[in-house]
């Protein structure tokens, strides 16, 4: 299984609206997994996935299968454009 950091952007503004970390066997299944878990925001059709190794996952300090809002990401130190 691979850890995948998913970043979601608004199709209206292009700005980040949240993120999550999930586990999938294949990166191509990441969007579907997010939908199954209810982690994909309704207004989102712009999602990007980034594969993380174990060390990178641990450095994120995030829980698996939990959606983090833009504010929560900012509070955790993510640089948002």
C-alpha cells in the first residue's frame, strides 16, 4: 500500500480547499478512494495526489483518512497560495 497526500482545489478559484492522506495500492485509484471515504469536497474536481514514503507520511503529522480544511492546513504550517 502507498501513502498518498491528496490536495483539493476549487474549480471556481483554483485555490486549495483542503487535503487528506490515504492509502491505496495504485495511485490511479486515489480519487475513487477519497470519494468512497467521503473525503472529496463537493465543489472539488481538481485533485492532485502525491505519493509519500513512510518517513514523509510521518513528517506530515496527519491522520490517515481525515479531511483537513484550508485553515487547518495553515495552522499546521503548510504554505498555501
